[in-house]
C-alpha cells in the first residue's frame, strides 16, 4: 500500500462527506472515490481503443473522402 499526502483543506471536505455518506473511516471513502475514478478511466480507455479492423475502416473512409492519401 502507498501513502499519499492530502492537503488539510481537501481532507476536511472529504472527511465531512465520508460522514454524510455513512463511511466508518475517511480513508475508506477516499479509497472508494479512487476506485470509482480508476473504473471511469478504464471505461474511457476501453471505449477509445479501436480494433485493427475498425481503424482500417476509418482510414479507408478518410481516404475515400479525400482527407488522407
């Protein structure tokens, strides 16, 4: 596990929010938030990647439209 430093002002906001959301510990809430962010990044990355066939189709279409040689 890695430890990180969080600005006191940010931590205070997260601490208050953790209490509002019924988390027992602020660290649990921060872990939850980070997991949500990582999942979003993974989904975005997965959606952004083209298969070779899809990329080939896009390139052919751009060639047909005169945007590529």
